[in-house]
């Protein structure tokens, strides 16, 4: 037998005195003790009845009798645990938590399988519940419009009057016009009150464009068409006219050289528009025919260079012993043979090739700007050219600035060599 702890024998606990002394541990004869009152019995033992197992919920106890595990059924008590009579007790209904409380449990540890501990939630059902809750909340917060007094007829008249003054009915008429002139659809797509004839006519007029809108559309189309035509015209002038003029000038030069080889043409008087020579400017890589006259349609616009003849201002021919051989050409568009003559420097060669002779000129001076009426630049001894006496000169004229015809640019040259074709090309064309 294990001895008592020392603290049990100490004074605070009373020692043996606390238990009635040494005699207190003697056995008591239970036969001499009077019988006690029987204890009050609070429940009756259950009458177990055999029940069949519901295997749809799982047989957790095997195929044994379920009565063995039945719980005892308690008799009703006369009072609640709080001391109140059962007659005044009202049970509180169970309040289910909101759908937001049903949230999946997220485990921090990746090894834990949350799908086994918590079954998956039917998300479709949850979504429908959430939408239902939102709809109910929106209906609760939306202001309630009191019905119009006076019954159904008065409310119908008020709705029509509200639509005539541009209210909700007018807005619905615009959205429901596609469904017919007599009925309109509201914002939610439901049919509203039918429109009267006057309202239907007003809605039809509102859908038609006004005269101002029609006029602005027509003016816009005119401007767009004009812009497209101007763009096509500029493209023709700056690109296509050069291609056509260069092709025509090339054919004319080839035909002229073939006639020289066959001996069909002899030097003499030429008709307007007839080619009689070829101009070479080696520095600018220009090879272009020279035709009689300065007609725009017959000579200049066909990519050729024109000679000032008796129909304009009579100038000398290259074979003349003295005089000024004046020629003109486009600076822009239609072949633009004189576009870069402003780049010529004194001493640059200018060669005129005829049927039997090469005439070589050296560039002498340039007059950048002069009025179109200054015809003195074509005199036998032109002023401002630096020439002091009669001689054999050449004058090139063109428009300036580029893409305009406001002024003229003049380039002068002086003949330095007359070489027969039988002796071959001059050095200026060989190099």
C-alpha cells in the first residue's frame, strides 16, 4: 500500500482528524444502516424495436440489429433548463447563414486534399442564388413610383400625355419604331401603349433627315469628288504627262535619225511642228528633238524643244554665220527637258546635231529671273549676256520658279566648234 503524501498529514489538511480519526477507517456494517429513499427515475428505459437498415445512407454498423444502438427516448420535462414552464416556451427558428458564408476552405499545405474533406459546391446553384439576392436587393432599393390616382383610365391618359411631351413614352417610341408606326417598345423590350396617328407622324418625320442634313451631305460628296479629280489631274500632270512626252520625243528623234541616214531630208525651211535637229546637253543627260515653232500642243507638250520662228520672234538658225539661235522648253511636266538648266556652269557644252553638222556651244552666262515680256534676250546681241558684238549664239528659255510660269530663266551660249558629221562626233559627245 502506498503511503500518503506528507502534505496530506500536515495541518492544513487536518491529518487523520479530517477523516474522523483512526476509527473512521473501520468497516461499517451495511446491515445495520437504515435503507435510503429510492432515487427518482427521470426516464424510462426504451422499448427497443427491431428496425431495418437504410443502406442508402450507408450501413456503418454492419448487418446487425439497429435496436442495439438505439438512443433512449426521454420523457418530457415539466420545465425548461431555465426554469420556465414548457407551455410558455417558443422555439426559435433556425436561420441559415447567407450564401456568401459557404466559401470553400483553402488549405495552406498543398498535400491536403480539400476535395476529400469538403465536397464541391454547386457553383451554378450558387450563382443563381447570388443573382436572386442582387435582384431582390435592387428591387428593395429602387424607389417605388406611386400609381396615378383615378384608376386605370386616368393612368393611361397620364402615360399618353407624358409621352407627348418627350418623356418616357417618347423615348420608347424611338426604340420601337422598327416594330411599326403604331406601337413602340420600351427600354426593357416590352410593348408599351400604342401611339396615336399624330405621334406616329411626328416619329416618322423625326426619322427623316432634314434639308440641312441632305444639303450638307450633297456638298460633302461634291467636295470629295472634286478632291479626287484634282488628285488625278496632279498625278497626270506630274507623272503621266512626262511618260507620254518622253515616248513621243523618243519616237521623233529615232524617226529623224533614220531619215538622215536615208538622205530623204535636206537642210532648208521647215514647217511648224516639224523636227529638224537634236539637242544634246551632256551634263544634264538631255537628248531631245528640236522642232520648228513654239506651239504648246504641237511641240512643247510633246516633250520637244521649240525654235522661235517667224510666227513668234524670228531667230537665226545654227548654220547662219551670225545671229542668235533661240529655243524654248518645259521646265516641269511634259518631258521637262529644261528642268535643271540652272545647274549649268560657264564652259559646259551644248551641242546641236543636224543632218550633216554638229554645232558645239559653250555655256556663257545665265539670267535667273526675267519677265515673260523681256524679248530682248533673243536679240542678235542680247543685253545682259556679256556678249559685246555680233556672233553665233544660242539662247535657252524656260519658266521659273518650278511648277509656275510667272517668270522666265535665260541661259546663253557661244558657238565654239562647227564639226561635219563625216568627221565623227565632237569631243563633248564622245567623253
